[in-house]
C-alpha cells in the first residue's frame, strides 16, 4: 500500500510534528510545504491496514488539525525516477 497525506497543524508546531513523524518506519518521505497544507508525507507499507493505522495516529495527534489522504492506484503511472 502506498499513500500521500497532506497535513495541517497548529501554527508553529510544524517542525515538532515533522520530527515526531520521522520516527515512523512507514513514512518514506516527509516535507514541510507552503500553501493550503503544512506537511506532505509519503507512506509505504506491506500491511493492508498500515495506511489506516497512520491516519488514526495522525488524527489523535494534538498538533494535527486536518489531513487529506490520497491512496495510490497501482498500474497507473509510477515513479519517474524508477525508485517506486
């Protein structure tokens, strides 16, 4: 399973949230971003419930105010750099 998640968090907490999320092995990429959302994460997991578990963890985080999840459709596109 692979998904991209956009996160909004309390103003000023972005760095702390990123530091905490870096510890999760399912998160293979994490970046602070500008715009409607504050943080972008890319998740990869072999567990069919892995994405759901990460989303549940994000939703109870005291500094996370909103999330938007995009599940990857396999067989359509792929990584341009061929890393997956």
